[in-house]
């Protein structure tokens, strides 16, 4: 059973790192998306979606770590 908890902890850390990676990647990707004429009018919505995705990844990873910490603690 401890092996299963370790997998969940690793998965939680991976989610958090992916979320942080999204935040570092957004400033590099948005100018490339703005060059595409079809997406240039919706750039604020696209930017919001990217940041929301990063928040969801970090939140999901933090929740997974917190839940597994509670299980280990008990």
C-alpha cells in the first residue's frame, strides 16, 4: 500500500511542476499565437485559459499532496 501512496505523491508533484511550467511558458507562446490572424481577436480569452489551466494543475497537485499527506499522517 505504501507504493501506491508514493505514486500519488509523485503524481501530485508532477502536476504542480506542470502548472509552474505553464506559467513560465505563457509569455513565450502568446506572441506566437498573436501572429495567427484568426486568434488575434481572442487573445485575452486564450491567455485567460492558459493561466486557468496552470492554476488548475497546481491546485490539483496540491490537493493530491494534501490528501495523501493526511492518509500518511493517520
